[in-house]
């Protein structure tokens, strides 16, 4: 006997196209003020990003990972998170930190190598930057399972790149989330490259979203440069999680406009012509076109938004660089809650070397 046990499909969602035209039947209910707020946050995030790149080239920051082109993957999501939710990021999530209220000077402080920049203020419920690829979704699932056991309505949301889906930790996290119907949202920013490895060399799947099917929950692919599509997909996923209906995998199909990090040279593995094709899909430019069509944009608004963003960033740099540098041995303070005997010995050795 032969029969079909189950059939599956993966939805693709785009609401706002690259010309600024919008499908009003799908567009989420947002006020003009909320739309402007998203634009302002994306401009602020890009201003931070551009300044960080300059500081790195001047030797004032360490290796830096640019977010340029991926702002719409983060801001429309982050503005919907509740204070009780937990956000578990990777290392390119500057838009999340800024939207959730981490002072920008602390971001600069962190990227300069000072771990105190990742000591979250009260009510900023996001974990520190995670550099290892794909390990942190497990932490998000663990937190989500705890929320469920405590009968809370909180949701854990984890952000990562397409390269993380090639790691075993990612699949373990997905499996646990599916089995326990954990209130977690997996947010994959598929920017087409895991450093220099293109997506076609990472997987034979036609989408990354379909990987959720194997673990028993929904996966959806959205246009990651479309603020409205990202907003709607996030809203639906959060509602599902809060209502006890388990996890969702959101694949944001986007593009990394800059190098992987400042230690990378993307010109060695991709063509300029490819980058130029994506430049016209820029999420900020796309939203601007929409706002112009809806008469909620003006040159004055644009100038003020950019001026305010640049001013905030410049003030943040001054604050960050005015912070007294931490002593070298202090780096051991952030490894575990309590130092192990080995780390205590290492800390003492470093202290003595720097006397």
C-alpha cells in the first residue's frame, strides 16, 4: 500500500514592493506616527552603523559587523516586543538594541572591547551579543520552556543568520521547540551569505523556512526589506506563541550590503553587479517611497530625522569614549556567575602582569 501521509507548503509574504506600492489588503494596521517611528529608527540604526565603520577604520573600535540593508528585519519586529519578552540576538542586531532602548554609547562601548557595554539596564530585556554561530537559539528555547512552565505569556525571540541553520545547535533548538510547543519565535535573517558561503552551498532546500516543517511547526518566508511584511509576520508569530500554539520560524529574505565584518572583503566572493541589484531594494528607500506616495514624508522631515540621528550618534561616541577604560583582569568577571579556581588564577596572573 502506498499513500500520502501529509502535504506541506511554505508561504511567501510581501506587502510593500521596491517601488513603494503596497497591498492594502495585507498591510497591518499602523498609524502614520508608527510608520514614521519605524523610519526614524532605521535611519538612527544606519547612522550608528556608518559611524561605527568609520571608528573601526580609525582604530577606535574593534572588528565590527555592519547591519546595512537588514534594518527592516529588526525594527518592525522589536517595536512589538513586550517588556516581559526575552530577545536572544546574534552579533548583527544593532537595530534591536537601539529599538529596545539600550543607550547607543553602550553599543559603542561593547564594540570597542569593553564588556560593560553589554550589561543591560533595567527593563532592557535582551541578552548580550552572541558571536558563536547558531548556539544561542538553544538559550531562547530554554527560556521559552521556562515561560511555559511558569504559565507566563512571555515569548522568547531569537535572531540569527542563514549560516546558523547549518549548525547542529540550531536543529536541536528547533526540535525542542516543536516537541514542547515552546513560545518562541525563530527569526532568521537570510542575507544570502554565511561569511563567504552562499546560501546555495549551505542547503538543498528551496527555502530555509521549510526546515520548520520537519520539527512540527510553521515556517514562513517574508521579504526582509519590507517593513510591513516583517511587522505582520512577527505580530502573527507573537500572537500564536502567547496563545499557547507554539513556535514559528520566520525567514527574512534580505541581503548583506556590506562585508561580513570589517575583517572581510566581500568583493572576493560576490560581484558588484549583484550588490547593485539589491541597492534598489534598500528597506529605507522603499519605505521612503511609500511615505511619499501617502503624503506623510517631506524634505524637512527627512533632514530633521537624519540630523537628529547623527547628533544622537555623535553624542553617544563622546559618552562612550569618556568612560574610564576597564582593567584587563576585569574581563574574567563576565565569564561565569562565580569564577572557577582556574579563572581566579588567570585573573591574578593578568593583574600581576599589568602592575
